[in-house]
C-alpha cells in the first residue's frame, strides 16, 4: 500500500494542490453558505458543482430528481484482471442540502435566503468533496490513481431520504467501500475524529393512538379509563424496553407530545402520544417496531382500550466497519501527522449515511471545525453555526488519502502503515465517467 515511485509523493502533491486551490475552495464554500438550498431544491448547488467538475474533464451525472450528482474518477477497465479490480470502486459522499433555519451570523457570507441556513456544515462537506475530486482527477490524469473513485453529492440528508434516492438510482453499483466526513464544532480544526462501530444512532418517530368508549370520571369502572391507560403506556414502555433488549444497544424511547381530553370531569374517547426511538445497534433497530407493538398491546388489553402504533422509519444507526475506520485513521495520521487522529464519541443524532452502510462497508468520521484554542463550545443546527475554514484543506487531505488507501490493498490495512508515496498502477487510460 503506497510503495515508492520516483516523483510521486502524496503529501507534496496535496501541498501543491492546496497552495493553488485552497483560496478558491474557501470562496466556493462561502458562496454556497450565502446561497443555501433545502432538500430537493439544491439546483444551484448541483449546477455549480457539476460545472466545476466538468471543467476538469469529468462527466457528472445528475440524479433522477434533478438535484445531487455522482461522478466517477479514474481508469477505464478493459482486461479480465481489471474487471476484477472494478468491483472495488471507492465512494466518497457529501451532503449538499441546508436547514430551514435563519442565519444569525454577522459575516459577509451569511445566508441571503430568508429562513434557510447551512447550520450543519453541508456547504463544507460539499466543498471538501469538490476539492478532493479536483485533486484525484489530476492524479488520474497523471496515471497515479490505482482504481476508480466515485464522488456522491447527495441531496436531502436533512430530510433523511437522499441516500435512498442515490441507492435507487444505482449510485452504489460496483462500490466496495464508502467514506464520509461530518463537521464537528466541538473538535479543533486540524483533527479527525474516528471510531469503530456505531457512531450515530437510528432515529425513528412513533405515534400511539389510544381509543375507548369514554365516559364520566365519576364512573370509571363503567367505561375504559383511557387517560390512565395512556399514562401507563407513557411510563411503562421506556422501562419495559430496557428489560427486553441488550442495554449495550442504547435503545431509548423518549416522548415529546401527548394529548387527551378537554374537560376535567370527562374520560375522553381518544388520546395520542408521540416521540422518538433512538438506537445504536442495527439488530435492535430492526426488531424495535414489533417489540413496541407487543408491549403497547399488552398494556391496552389490560385496561380495556384499543391502541394503534404508527412507526415511521427514519434512518438506521451508522455503524462503522472496522477496516474502513482503520483506513480513515491510517490515512489521517499520514497527512495530519502525530496526534491528528483522535477517538470520537458516539452520538444519538441521526445520519442517513447509515443507509449506504447497510449495503457496503464504510465509515463516517468527524472533521474538527472549531478554532484551536477557542473557548466557544458550539453545536450543530444552531443559527450562529460557522467553521474555521482551515478545516476545508484538512478535509481534502483526509478524503484524498483515505480514497487512495482504500484503493490499494484492503487486506493489509490493519498491518501495514500508510506511506505517503505511491505504487505505480498498471498502465490504463484515465477518464472521468
């Protein structure tokens, strides 16, 4: 993995590329930040990315709904040996949509679209992947890219369905491994946060609708005490779940809304409670709807009411494959230096990158965006969210090095160090597809 070739030094090539393009990338990010677009409305963003990629000879393909795109970089395969190699296309993903939130920053590049803001760093993700694509395209043209890399500029991550659109459009065809970065405002710029296993949680919504005959509060024994039954569902379900699944799965149910009745002396005939289910374990996530229905039905029967569960899937947990996480770590250490890669904690937030990892191995890593030395400990999805823009160059280094690492020998990633010089690929014709 990365054996010496005269004149081929990854760190030097990345330094030269960023010296020429980093200012352009910062300006590109600021333009996206000033012109944010919500999920499935990212037409301007898609067009800007596509035109820049096309300018270096690549051929972006717009996704069927009209926003988001995929583009391949690297050699075209012809021989039987190369066809075998084609099964190991490496995919890199960025999400391109913004949030329905007002931008409250006082900066020249603040959002110019009322009520829409890149408050989660997707403008940074998009810019990093664009820069990575430009760098890898130059490597491919020089014959230094040992396989194909697919860039996935995905729409509608905040809605939770954009990854499914990519999958249904065949965006993972021939892909053997996939990687993504996400901004982390609690981590200093210049650092990469990596972990093996679950890094984000499943996040689903549930609604329980309870119905009964209703009646007077003076005679609860002649009817079904619906509010009491609803209260039992609210209080007993979270505790019952903790006894029915492995506690290491972190399966949790938290209620956010409840409504029943309108008069203090009348037992209502309908009540509704809704909340979220979060989970870090894929098996527990798949079994959660049936388990919740069983528990709800048992309470309903005991109190003589009927209960209907509406379980709305959102995203599964994002579970990082061990080999892919190791590739992120080794590549990060190679381009960021000692101490550049740190262990990152789990989050109970949701991320639709998880849908890809249901199909192929891969990993999501955290990209530090906080100004080093800052005492401000911000968070995502805040109207004042911003980043240390030096993180853009860091992200390009990490994503490019990770893609090249993965294109070499997966089987040796846990035993051999990443070198910053290349092994020369077999002769081939570099193209963008």
